[in-house]
C-alpha cells in the first residue's frame, strides 16, 4: 500500500512538472515569436506599442490642428464687422463671429471708415490624450498673416480676404515610446457676407501642405524605428452669426458646420513596416455664445462653445462631443491699430486642449 501511494505521489509530481515545463516552453516560444523582424507578431505581441503614432492619434490631431488654423482666420473676420448706434467710445455693438468658438470678438476702437486691413496672429495649443494604450501629448504652434478688403457700405459690408499660415507640432506618443514632428504651410481665403446689421454668413476654406516625421521604439530592442511622409489637408467652415448690444454689453451667437479631410501618403518605416494611404475626415456641427463689456478702449469678454462630430474617421479617439470656453481682451493700441489676446480650453472624453493666441491688426 505504501509503495502504491508513493508511486501515485511521484506520478502527480511528474505531471505537474511536465505541465509547468510545457507552459514555460510555450511562453518561451511566444517570446521568441516576438523577435521576428518587423511587426508581424502574433497576438501576444500586438498592441499600440507596435503601431505608428499617427495611426492611433491622427483624427484628433488633424481636427485640432485644422480648428486652430480656422480659428486664427475667423478671429480676424470677427474683428472687422460692426453695427451702429453705440454711444460708447471704442465699442463695437455688433460683429460677425463674435460668438465663434475660435474667434475673438471685435476689437475696440477700430476705424470702420477704412476699407483695407492687414493682420497677423500667433497661437499655442496644448493637447493631451489619456485613453489607455493611446496616450499622447502635443504642443502646436501656429501663425497666420492676411489681408482683407471691405466691399459695400459700412452699415452692411461684405469682407473678402486671403491668409497664409505656418504650423509646427511636437507630439509625444508614450504608448509606443515615440514622437511625431509635423510642419505645414496653409493658404486660406475667407469671406463675410453682411445680411443685415445684426446677421452675417462667414465662410473660411483652405489647404495645408503637411509633412510628418515619426519615431517609435522597437518593443524588444528599443531601437529607433523612423518614418516620414507627406499629406494634403483640406478644411472649411461656415457660420450664421448674430450680434446685439445693450448699453455697454455686447452679445453674440453663432451656429454652423466645419469639415477637415487629410490624405496621408503611403510610406515605409526604417524596419521595413509598410503603411498604406490613410484618409482622415472629421465633420462637426458647432455653436457658441459670447458676451463682452465695453470700457473706454478695452473690451473684456467670455464665451462658451459646443461641438458635435457627426462624422469621424481615423485613429482611436472617436468621441463626438466637445465643450469649450474662452476669455480675452480687445483693445486699441493706436489709431487704426487694434490687438486681441485670448485664452481658451476645450475637452471631450479622453482629450483636453488649452492654449492662447494674440492678434494684431492695422487698418488703412
């Protein structure tokens, strides 16, 4: 009996050792399969750590970058439309795009007897995405210069303009221990159609020629894997805008839509991994309100926005709802010279954006 029990115990022990050895060998095989050249790993090695950063973050970063560019243009549209009837020195009682999410409101003291203006502005935007396995941080710098011309009467004008811009972004994609560096050159015509003293329709369209440089770490060797490609970005926005005054108070509201699409070229990374053409598109319905108070030559204001993405393709950040807020100052620097500074922030699930801009305009 003793021998039989002992034999049973030995058999169980041997079975356990065999099972553990089998698991260990399987694990080793799985680990070894991850050493395959390139990213053709089995399921145990799959994940965003093996993915180019643009594949994961493209839609959110493209949409954010385009919105910033549109904002730099529409902030100018908002500064050169006014109504009439204010008795406050330097106050502009009604202006196009005063309520636009990226606009700034009218600058105090602008001389609307002039027909032509030139302007320049710069903006900084910080974006942070914290979705599990796809977290990133982006620092975007943008600048625009432009010229516009008034057609028609001062009471109900139409403005036509053209702008040029440059942007650069440094993006850290910690999920794959990588980076993305971008550069872009933009051309964007714009027009503001005066409907009445209160309402206008404002349209911006543009094209950006983009270039991307990517880097990520090999999950096993930590060697740098690099890539580079170009892209064509098209964007546009249209808004129906209204502006009203009550004594020194100025109110604005707007509703509209925007769209951005980008086609990223196919490319091959330094480890031989290939990526096909990627088409990204985001379409949004937007609304916003702003309220300002006019002092002698200074107008502080605050605003709020809401945006819903009714079409969103590309990347893993595909949440639809975005809310935002802004605060800023418009003021007169000198006769026919006005300036604006603004800070803004917005958030959607898993993404937050915050930054600021400064605009200078000269009228002739």
